[in-house]
């Protein structure tokens, strides 16, 4: 007679230990079993983008721990990595088993980014965290300060940052071919999830394989509804950062890096509708960056939800869903995101050849980070850079939610012209999640 078949739910029921946070530990794995040339990596968040990140680092390294509050995601990953420890609560992973791994990959919803990132840095672990790096401006500043204290490899998951196309675009912008740049436009076709609505009424049963309270984590308690998990959380301020937060660290990155923009001095935003709990269906955000390193001040405008910059900037050619335009005194650089740079007017730049490379070419976004973990080589979307980019991006949400133009004191880390913005710069954590 064949052995009885164990269902996924039965497997999870047998292995789950909610109070401890640890689900399952294979007794055959011990520290030192793996070759010295491989990292032992813990992965927090293994569904969706987390699955891609997991597979990206697993090609060459050891996966020793997996963590996810969705037990379906966890069971799927456990089949591929049967020797890994399984967790529902990353706090138990860090508090009890941090000696068993060298590095951590974090691919949770935005509201969970800061806590495991900060804990990993405090423990001296290398960290790879998805974009936007943090959920709030204050978290960006706290993590930047902590990252400066420890000598570990860090990388934000804005993967195109390591592409040849984006690095070539940075070199073209820096070449001076279009003269001094004072104007930048960046846009995205997001949101592709619901935004601009009220909280759903009522309460739905929590799926038996979802640890809802752990999913909420530091966010305020609310009833479960299938409008949050697994993807539509991005539109809710308690969990995500809207279209700007989702794509700004990708699209703005090119001009931000090339022009070394730093932090803005003012931000104003418009969009509709203006709901207290969700981002708008569309927005236009205007940043002002000061002069720096011999370069003039820059006005950067962000568009989403179907809004785009004037088409005449690129001679009325069709605009891609996600891209950036830099306007200089002599012409325009158009960069469809992670594709080939184009220059306008086309006749003026018909014979243009890209400058000789000045930035190193990356072996790949994951590979760059892994190499840095092992050798101390640089990563180019490290937390010094990534927290500053993310802070600048998220100030757009602060301005939108404050419903007025804000003036930002980058040194003090505060809005100077209104107290109405303070609650959007730093969020409170739910009791029990004030982890650092």
C-alpha cells in the first residue's frame, strides 16, 4: 500500500510553531557545513518579487533560512530548499539564529523594510533590500546612519542600476553633450493596482495559511480584506508608498545618479483623489534641487497615473510607459527606462557617439552585492546612495499628504514651513514592533 499523501496544509500544521516564530529546522544543517567560498543567506519574503530575489542569490550561494508570513509561499520555497530553516516571524530569525547566516535578502512589503534591515545592520550582516529601501523618510535617515557605522555590503533592489544601459545613460548625461541641465522629467505608468479609494467595509475571513497579524507587523491593526494581500498593498499608505514610491527609485535613479542631485530643498505635489489612506490615481510632483559641485539647480518633475511630460521635448515621438528626460541648454537626452539613450533634436546629434565608459560595468545586480559581501568591493546602489535617493522620492508623498508645498532642511531632517507634514515624515510603530 502506498504511503498516505500529506497535503500542504497538513505539512504546515505539523511544522508551525507560531509562538517561537520558527516553523521547521532540518537537523542535518550545522554552521560550517557549506564551503567557505559561499555565503549563508537568509531570505525574508519569498513570494512575488521575493521569489525572484531568492532565485537570484541561490544560483551561487547557500540558502539557510526562509521567512514568509504566507505559508503557501513558504511551502513552495521549502520544496526547492529543503535544508533551509523556515520562519513566519523574522524577529525570531534574528533573535535566536542570527549566528547561522552571513547575509540577508529582504523582499517584504514596504512597511516591513526598516525593521529587519536595521536589525541586520546592528548584527553586522550584509543586506540586500528591495526598493523603495524604506517606508518613511525618518527610516531612511536612521538606516543611513547605522549603515555608516558598520562595514558590510549593502544593496537596494533597483536592478536596472547595474545594467549597462543605465550606466551608459549616466555617462552620456555627465558628458556635457547637451550642456548644463536644469530640468528633468520622469514618469511611470503606475499605479497598476487600485488607489484613491476608501477602506473596504466589513471583514473577511483570514486565509488559513496567512499569518495576518505578522503581515501587519508595525502597521496599525485592521481587519483582513483581500484588497491588501498579496499585491494591492502598494496603494495603501500603511503598507506601501504608492506609484511614486514603487517606481521612483527605478525611474528617477538615472538622472539622480548622473547629476548627483542629493536632497531637495522644496517639493510640491498634486493628484486626484486625495484620500487619507491611499495614494492618488495620478500625481505630478515637482522637486527643486539646489546647485551642487559646479552644476546648476535642477527642477525635477515626476508624473504617474497616465500623466506625462510634454511630447514636444522629444519631437512628438511616442513615449514609453517608464522613462526620463533631461533638458539641457543644447538639447534633450531621452532615456526609455533601461533601454538605449536617445538625443534630440535628432538632426543635431545624428553623429553622436557615446563617451568612453567611466563607470565599471556590473556582473549583475545580485552578483555585485555577493561579490561585495565576500571581497569588500563596492556596490553602486549601496545604502549611502539608496537611502538618500529613497528619502528624496518619499518626500513627494510627504508633500502630497500634507496638501501643500514643503521646504526640506536636509541637515536637520525636517520640514521647516509646516507641522502638518511631521506625521508623514515619521510613522509610529504598533506596540510590540518598536524593535530598535
